[in-house]
C-alpha cells in the first residue's frame, strides 16, 4: 500500500520534496494506487481528475528548479463535490444536477492551486449536503473505514473517509451544522470549521448564512497550514472577513503552555441529550489534560445552545425549501429526506423565519459575553460514535445537537481525536472558541493532539485492504 508515502502528512511531504528524497509524481501515483485499492470498499470519491499526474509533473519540475510555490506545492488534496474545481463537474451529490464541468475554481480551490496543491479528486456527500450522514441517490452509500458497516458521518463523509485511509493527506469539506466535525470525529481525523467568513466561499447558495469551508487532515499542523492558504482574500464572497495575513501554523507555537487559558467544559451543553459513556469520558479526559497542564478549567454550559438548535431547526428546512422550490420537476430526483426538509420548510412563515434571525443575533451577544469569561469550550461533537448503517434507515433522530450552535453564531470549532472505544471506534471531542479565535482553537487542538496522539490510520488502511476481495497489500 506504499505505506511510507501514503501515510505522510503535508508537512512531511514538503520536507521530503525540499531534499528531493521523494517527488510529487511518486506521491500522486501512490495516492491513485491506494485509491484504486481501497476506495471501492468505502466509496469516498465520485470523480478523479484525468490530469492529476500532469499537475504533479509540473510541481516536480518546480521543485527540481527550486521554484516551489510554497509549502503545499505537490500535496494531493481532495475537494468535496459542492465546491467547484474547474474542469470537473460539481454535482452536489444530486441526480438533479448535470455533468457540465465547472468553468471556475471556487475561492479555496483557486488559492490551493496558486500554492501548487494538486486538487485531484471530488469526494462524496449527501444530496446537496443536507444531512449528517453520507449517502445519496447519485453516488450511493459512503462507509466508514474503521468499520464499513458504519457511517463516516456527513455531509463531508467522503472527505473524512479519504483522509482516514491515506487517499491524500488533505481534504476540503464544508460545514453548515457539523458537516466537517462529525465526520472527523467518526473517522479519527482532525476537522476544523473556521469562523464564518474566514475562508471565502462562492457561490454560497441557499445555505450561505450557515456554510463554512475548512480542512480535514491527519494532524492539526496540516490544517493550520491549509487554513493559512485558503483564508487568503477573494472578492467573490461578500461575507468574507477582512484578510489579516495570519500564519496559523506559526500560531501553534505562540503559547508554550496552557497556563492562564480559561476553559469551560460541558458533556451535554445543557441539553437533554446524554452522550455515550465513551464520548462523555473523552470530554472529561480532555478537561483533565488541560487542567494538569495549568489551564483554568471549570464546568459550565455556554448560554443559548438549546435555542440555537431551535433556530437551526427553523433555518435549515427554510434553506432546503429555497433550494428546491424552483426545480423544474419539483425535485422528483431528490433524496426523500431532502424533500421532507423542503416540505417542512414550506410551512415556516416569514414571521417565524425573521424571528429566528433576530433571536440568533441576541443569542450571539450572550455568547460573546460568555467568551469574555472563557477562552474555549470543550464538549462533545456528537452524542454517539459512528453509528451502524442499519440503524440509520430506521432513525429519525439525526440532528447536530452539539455542533449547530457554532454555525448559527459563526464560531470557530474543531474535532480532535481523543482515543477509541472498547470496540475500537474513534472518539472525537470538540473545541470551540469565541468569535474569530481560530488560531486559539487550532493551538488548543494541537496541545490535545500532543497529549492524545493521532489515530492509527495506517492500521485502519491495512485492515481494510485485507478485507477487500482481490486487493492485496503492497
């Protein structure tokens, strides 16, 4: 499986490119081979760029002539299929879209290409990214590499599964209610949802008030490196924050210890939702770790999370309705669950919608005051670890209980690997910061990663490779 190549992080690839110990072409070939071997078992990719090796050869020439475009030059990156990559189709995981190739790159893809990254594939998602599991009438079911009988979460499930298997060290996902963080927690990867507007995104579409673009990686430092690149300005996004030129990778080293950092922890965020024991224990373990390192750690629920969830339950169906109401065939080809959201959205009055938006602003003010007393919150990503696919078909309880409030309020948040359950499934915990505290969330995530270690992704890939008929380990 070319373990020595496919298991390298973006940082490690960069160092080896500099010394010519490895080339972008070798890496791209290894990634494509591993994808051929393992993707049939998980269904993470829906398109592979036909010119991936040509782009790798161009990167190789730049490295040979010592004219690299930066620390991501030659790094393979997958892109979720609701983010445009010029020359590839953007299907949004849906049968109601067409196969016309995109003419332009989305802002984050444009920045990645300018930095020399190889945007070589599109990853699977549910129909228009509307739910927190990954299956669609277009591409079928995407499975969790740790246990193919379970979901990798959604809607960035293909992105997280690909990174978990070493089918590229970096994936670009989107997050409208938990769609980066939940898949990261379910697959043992690191997922980061930046502050709203930190990464320019266009076109935003009907989910524009909630949608964030961010990286899924194997380690925090890779995500910080990617964020430094994709947060560069692009005038196509009216919601984008002013560009501040932050080097998020450098920011990981700014605080030598957590001493003086104020952290609130909450296993339930004040909700009537009880997390599984493994999830609860991971939150407590993270809180204890920071306390032992000198941080001021206290149990406290941030205000308004339940109300944010109610607002999400109003805005999300309304967005789905806006998405579907102008479809020529009435959305006959849509996933039935998306159609159900749309039908629910049709019953939401303008008065209720405006009221939800006004209340969101009021809750934001209360949470801003909370973050004057605390720097960070530690809490679950989801009440459970990755669920069996068989349970999802009978479940109507899929809701981003612990993550949607961060989208409603635009807060930076990350999912960090915190070990495994007794039966070997990964557990993620969530770190949330106040408005625009992206660097602090990344730094705290890095501290936990140093304490907990990274998920054994090589073992996951090796285990899966031996279970796929006709695909041997190389």
